[in-house]
C-alpha cells in the first residue's frame, strides 16, 4: 500500500470547491485508490489529502511513471488555486489499526 500525503494552502479568495474542481483527475489511476480530503479545523485555507493506493511495493515505480503525465496536467490546474510550496510525502504502509474498541493486545 502506497500512502501519499499532500498539505496545501489555498490562495486568498479560493475555496475548497475551487480546489476540488481542479483536483479531480480526468481519468482513474487503474488500481484501487482511495483519497481522504480534509480542511484544517482552525484555518480553512489549509487542505490535506491522504491517498491510499493498493499495489505491491515492486510495482510502485512503474505506477508513478505511468500516471505521471496525467498527474502533471492535474497538478498544473491545482497550482492555480493553491499557494506555492506544499508538503508532499509518500509512505509504505506498515500497519492498519482499528481503534474503535481500543488497542489490539500487545
């Protein structure tokens, strides 16, 4: 599982709706991908997206190269509604814990 985290700041006068219109991809990624978006509780200009892409680690480089061109187009649109500079990070999932009922036994 590839986890991607992006923290962006909306340009003055832009809204989450503006961001979402720019952010939505033109086509799917071709692999199971889920993205959670959020707006900072005390600053509605800060937007976070956390993506979960389900593919084996050995296929990640190929996936990123394959979707790269379409992502460049999408990120150019996004750049029009966000300020320059952002936090961008990619992670390999190590655990998935459901803490509804408390932690698992140690």
